[in-house]
């Protein structure tokens, strides 16, 4: 897919080497403390904006044993991340999901298989406008990850390009 003035796709890797992805502009990276249900966790996000749309990959380290014993399981983290994204755009929390295969590659970039993740597509009424979300959620190398494209005028082709560009890197 060629570049357009709004989409200047570039290869971007996670600092810890967990994944690489194509982002539509120069990426920004930040880590912040968020609430997932009753737990506080650190979420590291890497993303870029194109027009009014955001393209991000976010990671949350999987919980240690005490948090798991208190009910914050890997599956619950993924469900909470998904629910929070749906809530952010005003979409129904029971939006159905579909299975999605995400490419797994070696450090050399050669495909080694796929990982099964959960994919969603939703529309909602955000704070000031109708919003659309396309995303995938899964577990990888000790982290819960989400990759989402969200915005008021999301181009389905560009969103698919972004989501399909995700590569999980094996060590």
C-alpha cells in the first residue's frame, strides 16, 4: 500500500522486541498507570495519529501470582482491556468478537506460524462524534496486548493494513 499525505507508513518495533507493526506516522510511546477493573496496571502504548484517527499497540505485563490469586487472570485482563476500549467509544459492551490469526515471526522476520487472538469491530457514539473501532486482543511473551485503530472517519482499508501488519516476534 503506497503512502498518501495522511498515511506515511513506517516500520516500528516494541522496545522489548515483542512485536513490530506499521504505523501511519512518526510513533509516540508512553507508559501510564490505568485501572482495569479494581486493579492498577502499567500500560505501555505506542502509536500514531492520521487525520482524526488513532492507531496504537498497547501492552500490559501479565499479573504476578498475588494478582492472579485475587482474580486478575490473563483472560480477565484481556476482557477488561476490550471492555474499556468499547466503553471509550460508547459501543455496547457485549459487542461480539471473532477469532483472528496474528503472524508470529523469528528475529530474522521469517514467518513461524500464527497466534490466535480475538478481533472486534464496533461503532459507538464517542464524547463528541460517532466513533469506529477495529482491534485485536491477545497474549504474547508475558503480556496482554491490544492493537486498535479508532476514530470518527476510520478508513477500513487503512485500518486493515495496520491490523494485518502486526508481527509477534519469537526469541
